[in-house]
C-alpha cells in the first residue's frame, strides 16, 4: 500500500508564565489563528496539524503530502506574507529567539517506537536486560 502522507512530530517549549501560556492557548483556539498562516501552511504541503500542551511543553503532529521536503517547505513558509510577523508575535510566549522562523523554532522529534511495526533502528547491543 502506497503511503499517502508523511507525519512529523515536533516540540517547542513555552516560557514558564501561566498568564502567557493561557494567552497562547487562546491564540490557538478554534478560529483564533491568523487565516494567512493556515493558508500558508496548506500552500507548502501541510495537510493537517495538531498541537498539544503539557505544562510548558508543546507537541505538534504535522501531516504533510507524501512528497513533502521538510527543509524546502519550511524555507518557503518563512517567505510567505505575514509568516515572519506571526513568528515574531508568538515568540513572546516561546523559549526561542524572537526572529527565528517556524523551521528554526520547532524541533523535529525522532520516532523510536511504533506499536506492531519496525522502527528502522538497529540496536547496537546484542541483548537487552529485561
């Protein structure tokens, strides 16, 4: 079966300030985001995105077109209208540089486990103690 999309999981940390965290959550509530940002993400090949929060940690699940080139798309996204403005605006909430792009802020996570599937990781140790 041909894979129809790619999935990226990313993280970023928010500043440890409860009032800023609440504001950030409101900014990302349904219908509150800037429409140009969502449209820009769609233009570069992002099909769907979800962001989860635990304390100051944000976790993003980003589904993209199957032929998505992450580096190329993030560079393209950074050049779209209002994207830099949005990144500067939300940087006051994030533990990041205020002029960083989305591609520089959000760190891609490496998958190390998938239930009932191989993870394509070769263990360097012959045996593991259980």
